[in-house]
C-alpha cells in the first residue's frame, strides 16, 4: 500500500499474486463445508475472480449479474443499478451459490445481490478480494481489508482504443 499525507493510500494487486489469492480464497470456502453449485460474478469487477475460483473449485455452472455503481474513482451513482442481460434467478432455487466481487466498498452492491439471490431461494455465500472498513455487508470470505483505493491488474490501465 502506498500514499502520502496528501493522497489517499493505494493498494496494488498484481497478476501473480491474484492467481495465488484466488486459490487461497477457494480453499477457504471449501474448508467451511460450503461447496458451491453455481458461481455468480458481480460484473464487471467480480468476473475475473469468479472465473478463477470456479476453475479452482471445479464448478462448471457460472453466471453474472451486471451491476453499475462506480462511475469513476471515488464517484458512484446514488444507488446500485441492475443492467441487462439479467441472470435467470429461477434456476438458482435451492442451489448453493457463491457470489463473487472484487471489493465490498460501501457494501451496497454486494448487499443488493446477496439479498436478491437469497430471496430467489438460493443458499448464498459471498467472497471479495478486498473489504473496506465500514462496509454495510462484510463478505463471508475476503482476502484483505484496506481503506485505500485498489489498483487491480485488469482495470489499472486505460481502455484500449483503435
């Protein structure tokens, strides 16, 4: 983590460390006796971790919920918003579902998704790489707590242009 008194601290996660952490988190989940039947990513931030964990736990059934909340660094919409295409929630009734995101910052997105899938009849657990102090929903599993902005390997560079 880096930063100075004038700038907020930043946490940087590299690709190699990410690969190790995805396997550690997968082991953490399985050691509790919760064996997911479905892995659901909160897109976009949770997509890469969800895929890595699904492979590590040998879960073939994967899905994603598209949620927009962050519009930029430290900038959010008033509330998280579900975007199309939508996940077939009826297919999750009675299933053990692992919801995956990159960070539980305010926790509002994670809370919305866990609540939505739980009310649809799924047995839900959540995992995030990072959790922030003060989140309204602490994930069931997380790797690290930080108050800093996080630079993820998949989003630290600007979008590719033609």
